[in-house]
């Protein structure tokens, strides 16, 4: 379902261990991974590697239980050499569980 394999459903554990069990190991520890609460049916968790996610919305669109919600937001990103960086806003989408 995910074109960049940023989603994994797995058993919970320590972050270091989780990072290695993802569909694509999350070796960049500077980038967060997001984990859901335990799923009631299986006790497993859903983990999203934000380093890989391209925010395409396919997960939310294809989710059979509508557990994902895509929300639009403005991303304020500072740029080197720009004095008033809040004027530069990038419209992006994100997912919430």
C-alpha cells in the first residue's frame, strides 16, 4: 500500500529494536518514528518512519478501517540567509492515527 514502505505493523519494543524491525530499517536516529497505541485486535503497533514518508496520502485513502486521517497544515521552514523565514510557508499534508 505505501509506495515507500514507511509503514510497519509490528510488536512493540524499545525504539532501537523497533527501528531495525521496520519494513525499511530507520537508521537515521535524528528523524523521528511515530508509533500508534496497541491495536485492539492484535496488540501490535503501527509504526511510521517519517524519514521515508512522502505524505502522499495513499495510506489514509486505502486504509480499510479509516484509521488514518490526512490533515493539511503550513510548514514553516527556516532558510539560511533569509531574515524573515515565517513568510516562507510550504503547504503539506500529514497523517494522524
